[in-house]
C-alpha cells in the first residue's frame, strides 16, 4: 500500500478521505513511498524518504498519511512546537 505524509494544523478525527479535511497540508512528502505487494516480496524493500518543516509559529501540528482510510484508522501523530 502506498503511503504519504503531510503536516497540517488540522487535528483529528479525519474522514475516510483525510485530504478532504486537511487540504494539501503545510508540507507534503513527495514522491509517495513505493508500492509493495506479496507477489513481489523478493524485490520489496523498506523505503525511506525525508522532508523538513520549519514551524512558522508555536502550536500543535499533525503528521497524517493522506492515503484513503489510513488517517481515519489512526495513521497520524502530533508534535507540539513551543
């Protein structure tokens, strides 16, 4: 399953299509983490991508997987900038 990451100030809960609630976010991780499947386990490897984010002001920010249903099922986290 492909995964992505956006950083947003919009808190959960998120609907099935989380991007409908969060919009494009303040930061987007591009490209999406690559697809892995059971039929390609020999070629599959764990992907690693990175991004950076500089908070413009203190507050609570959320990192969210924008793939449908992922954020709704809990694939989110928060960090607090003081």
